[in-house]
């Protein structure tokens, strides 16, 4: 399944979710590809991919300069590869405007790759052409939603974009679910927002929530997913639980292999 991790609001945990969910899925013995579609390239950095080794990236793939296979880099996680991002991707919005099939460039590129059990696309914090390309290529959308006052603000816009893409460009696209991030159960506001989101979105909200956790914040500076940096921290355990719940939504969930420190 191809899953776009999307929310036009920044700082909600998209990249953290993409990195650690992909790692948890790979820990189950499945093949996983992460597409870093954000010009900031944080997902690539989070997997420890040195910027000097990213000569081929999503940008070159989207503009047709190279084949998708040429842009893939291995990680230290067995079965997990990354198509990295570089700052050049920030120019893709302009470059794609005059190209044929501009909304389908990523979909066409991925069609040339061998099958992966899961493809995770880390989208930029916008609803521009890069995100549209991700939604057109994807089967489903996973929305990280921060537990704060403005949590629901903009969600309707994103859901509207998903519906428009589904109606006109990709009829298989659907909302896989919403995952609440940066949860602090001691905070009354967090509890109120959680209740509001669940009341509005019902079973589209994952039961698993991602807590505020310092180890999740520290891990990228070491070039490691949190599940490798500290597999026993609350954040890592939450992402393992999220992977199990996600697999249960799309097929019977296998037992996830233990990740060794």
C-alpha cells in the first residue's frame, strides 16, 4: 500500500510519523520505501542519509532526469530504502507547472519500481503540486494531527483536497486515518481536543496516540529513527502500536519483530 502522510500545517509530526512508522513496518519483515517529498529533507536526515550522498533525489525523478530506481538509497534498517530529498525540490512546484501529466509524475515514477509492501510518502506542509503528486500516487492518506487548540482548523481543507483528488485524479484514494500526536494526557486542553476530534471523525481516528516524548525529538540529531535510538521509550512503543493498528486496518496484523537497540 502507498500511504501519503499529509497535513498542510507544519510541526504536527508528519516526518516523525513517516520515519518511525516505516521503521516499525520494516521491523515486521516487510519491504518498505520512504519517499521524502518535503524540500526540507528531514526524513532523509532522520534516516542518517548524508546530504553529500544525495546526488539523486525525488527532484530528478519528478522532472524525468533519472529513473526512480536510480534515486533509492539503503538505510541501516533491513528492508527499508529511501528516495531522498534535496533543497532542489523546492523548485519543483515551478518546474512541474508546464510539464505533461504534472500531477501524475510521482505516480508514473513509482510504477517503474518493483513492488514494496508499503510505500510511505512524507509530504511537505502545503497543498501544492508536491502534495498533489503524493495524493495521486497514494492509495491512502494518514493525517498526523497535533493536540492543540487549532487541531481541527485546516483539517476540513485537507479533507476537501483529498476528496477533490479522489474525484478527479485518483479514485482509489481514501482516508486511512488520523493519528493524534504530541499528546500530553496531563493537559486538560489535550483531553478536550482529543474528545473533539474523536467526536467529529469517529473511528477514522486511530486508538493509538503519540505522546510528547523527548527521545522522539533527540533521535533525528543522531540520524536514527527513535525505534533504533531508544526502542523502549514511550514514543517508540507508541509507533510500534500504531504500526500494528495500521496493519490491522488494511489486513490481519502480523506480530512485529523485536527491534534490538
